[in-house]
């Protein structure tokens, strides 16, 4: 199989909706790890780009095809999407090569009668590419479902929404946490220290993080800086008893364990598979003060009531803040699923607040941009249970302080802040 055929297989698998793109891409790259790094980079870029720009690509295809994209056979639909992405967004690929390879793939897979159709659509787009004009619609320009655009505009305003959508289409580095403040990147790495935290680093063009010696020996862990801020905002003294209620794969738990050397961290999640991911990370990092437990956060654990100094509640959410990394979230989430998630979040929080000691701290966080899951959830907690918000300003770099951080919460936004979309609130049990 050539690289384009590998991409086509990924896109066809994603059409079925059974797997998330970032997990499937990672699995495929691991399978074809013997390929040249440039080939793997091509596979990753083309797959992610085709998924990311799907709405825009479909709009363009519908302008040049007599058959609408929705009525095409899945194979032809995926083949044309990835081909148009190469033509319009990948300057290093030759147009004639893209067209020829697409026609060959159609024939190879038994679509001989559609080779002329594929060839005609692509050659017309190549010939008339300069005349393609996208409408003013932010949905089509930034390839985002209309209802999400409307939600962002309602909650963040039009200008901020444009900046968020623009940033989500940009290439993003891999962010890692260096456990040793003295760590410096190898000269072979394209790396830059993150402006928010001294131990956070952005890495570019990293083929496989797991191949880095400092990752294998536990000096580095993959974690976005927004997630690292949870550990900062918790304000650990070093001897706390910490509970992470939805911990997998364990980034926040590992960070907490590094910050409470004289304390302990209990990391929980709903399934044995998820807790196994936490255990793998703990083993690689040689964390001795972490224990794991399989537990459904919606079910009360009587033995945990009032036992923890700090509870980390990074609850299941819509993921609207990380669509720039997990590109198919925007096609999976629906208005109905948002309502279901807020109900689940309340169900979890109605239970886990009881685990915080009087005088203890709860950190509520999500990786989304949605008031019902964020600000409104904090308002619910402080009105229904014995909690008050506490200022975050003492725990944040000056550049992140604002009116809201003084009130106890921080909404991070792509395009506004240099990280994923993320929400963090600090609550004290009174």
C-alpha cells in the first residue's frame, strides 16, 4: 500500500464512526513505523487535514460535481475529499500526481466505471481553483458545524469566535511536562519553552514521542499546559491526600504526585482499561505515591467521604476546547449530547463533593468551551453545596490573570491563549 492508500483506509474506517481519529491515526502510524519519517508525516497531515476541512471540502466538491457528496459511494467520497485537500492545501504535492493517483486507486479498488468521474471532477477543480470563492459563512470557511459556530458566537462574541476557529485550523505542537526543571531538549528536537510554565515545552515535528529517550525514562510526560495549570491552581503544599476522580490516562494524577512528594494520590476511573492506562504511566514515571482504583464516579463511595484534602474533578465533557487536536469531535457532538453531558456532570458532582474534607479544595475542570458545562456548573455547585470559589491569581502567571480569575475560574480559549480550550475553577469546602 502507498501512503495515499493508507490515508484512504483510515478515512473509510472513520466513515463507520466506530473510532476516534487521533487514536486510529496513532495506531496506523505505529503499524507502519518502518516507513520513512516524511511518509509518516504525509499520512498524518493528509488524514488530519481531510478530516479537519471536511465541511469546506464538501462545499467545494458540490460546486464541481453533478453528484452531491452525500450521495457518493463512501470510497469515492473519501477519495475525492483527500484529493481536493492535497490540491488546495498541500503545496508540495503536484496536482497531476494527485489526480493520477486518485484515478489509479479508483481502478485498483474496482471502481473502473467511476475513474472518468474522479478524473473529471479533480481536473476541473485544478483548472478553476483560482475562481473558487467561499461564502462568508464561518461554518464553511472554518469547517465547523453551524450550530457550534452559533454557540460560540452567543457565548464568546463574533470576533473571539473567529480567532478560536482560525486557531483550531492551525498546526499544533506536542506539549510535554519536564519533571526535572533542569531538563533541556536534545539538539535534534525542535523545542521551545512554553511562556506560561517553566517546565512546559512545545515540541514540533516529533515523529513519535515514545521514541524519545527522555520519554521512555520518565523525564517527560505528554500533557497540555492547560492541564498542567490544574496542578498549579490546586496550590499543593506537598503533603496532601489527593483524589483524581476521572483520571485516565493520568496526566493530572502524575503531576499531582510530583507535587505532593510527602502525600499520596488516588487515581480513579470507570473501567479497568482506563485504570490500566494510569498504571502504565505511573510505572514509566516510577511514581511511588499513586494508587489506582476502578470506580464509577456517579456512585458514592462511603469510605471516601470527607477523606481528601484535594479532589481533582476533571469531568467528562463535550471536548469543544480540543477540536484542534481531536478533529472529529465536531462531527460527533450534538446539541442533545451537550445536554446529556451536563446531566452526567451534575450526577458526578452531586456525589464527589462529599469526598472533600471541610476546609479542603476541589478543582473543577473541563476541556470545553461551553457555559453550561463550565460557569453554570460552578454556580450550581456553590449554590447547592458548601463551597465557595477562591481567587486563582496567586497560582497563575500574570498574563493569565483577569476579572474571572479573581472570582475563582479561568476559561482558556484557542487563539486567545497559547493552549487548548480549557476551564478550571478552584472551590473551597466551607
